[in-house]
């Protein structure tokens, strides 16, 4: 028969598990494993410690959104920080598990860490980022992060690589009110410039054998002709699947973003 001590211990374990895996803010974000020191989660006003964390956004009857979340060093709720939405590349077989974390770790965090931003990198729900399911998931995820962390809403950026670069173009075109700038990397641009509203810095390799350089170059030129703030970083000697080699190009976005934000705050 169980002793009083074992009963108390069992109840304590259950309560501890509930405290760790529940989070009452905006959509119920649950922890699914972290790297780095794990902070208190599951209570309003408490946030994750600096580091990269695997998370899941629960959405009732909708499919959950798995994502990686990078919290910068010295983050404090008293000081709003930038937010970067990072969209991953295509994956073989359509299983995107962990792809968000991959693009965050390989490319986005090494390049943009200097900004001191929170970076959120979701896993696609299947298909490209322009599907209604993925667009809805991304917007709900942004809402969750904005509700849970101290974010400077004038400093929200979307970036992505390959399929994620195309997704950055697409989401920024459809929902410009969410973002201050867009930085697509090796992504196919939209067909028209008519509806474009955001500053854009495109990064692309002339040696891309999968997503040709020419359409990106032409699209940036069209935006410039239309009076939009649009710039292109043309890289050479890098093929499409060498994602990590675009870190130096994406790092050039740091002073570009600071100038954009400086102008917007003035």
C-alpha cells in the first residue's frame, strides 16, 4: 500500500509537471525541450531565459505550431527589443520538424545576433509559406510572441531562406502592417511591385542554380524605379544549398536595419 510520503510525492510531481508544461498566455505555448538555461514558464509575467528553446503553440482544434525561439542575452521585460520572424527553407518529404530551428541556428542568429532581437522560427505546417494554413499560423504565432514578450513593434522584421525567402516576400506583401522591413535570402520574388510598401533588402547569389538570380535583380530594380526603398546584396561563388555561406551577406542587414529604424523613430 502507498505510504503518505509516496502519495504526497506523487501529487507534487503532477503539480510540477503541470506548472512546466502549461502556459496561459495567448494560445497556450508549451515547452518541448530547450537548449541553455530554462527559465520559469507557465506563469504570466515570467519568460524563458536567454538561449534557444523548442516550443509549441497549441491552437485548439487547429494543428499545433512547433517553433524555435531565441531569447537574446540580457533580455529584460522592461526594455522592448526587436523581433525577427525567420522562415525556413523547403524540406524533402514535406516533414518540417526542426526546420525552423535549423535556419535559425545556421543562418539567422549568427548573422543578426548583434541586434539583440528575439527570433521566432516556426516549422511549416506543410507546403510553402503562402498557403492559408501557414499564413494563419504565422500570424497567430506573432500574436503569441507579442503578447508574451516585450517587443518594439516598430522593429519587427521578416526574413527567410529559399522557400522561406519566397515566404518573406509573400507575407510582407500581404501583411505589411506587421513589419518594418523584409530581408528575403535566395527567395523568388512576387510577380508585381504594385502593392509593395516595405523597405526590402534582398540577398541572392549570382551562382544560385535553383532560384535564379535574375528575377530578384529585376524585381529590386522595378521597386527602385517605383520609388520604393529596395536594395540588393549580390553574392558570388555560393550555390543554393550552401545556406551557411550567406551569413556574411545577411550580417550586412544589421546597419541597414538600424538606419531604417532610426528613420522610423524620428
